C-alpha cells in the first residue's frame, strides 16, 4: 500500500487489536519514511483514509 502522505510504499502493519484500532479488513499502517499512521475504512463502497497520527517528517 502507498502512503497517502509521502507516497512511499514501505509501510508496516501494526497489530493493535486490543486497543480496537485494527481489524482484518482495515489494518493500521505506519509509513517507515514519514511516520504517518493511518488505516483505510470502508463506508459502503467508498474507501476513506483515517489518519491516526500525523507524519513526523515531510
């Protein structure tokens, strides 16, 4: 998956099921390049980016 902030493709899935953030259909991702933490949520047939933590670097 491509980072919505910087476009880098080196993202890492973060497993935080106990906190209720992650799910099989919308796992939380962190960009190794800029530090953005996000997930893709589905609203019906429309995909929405849910930013959990802003990027550290631009």
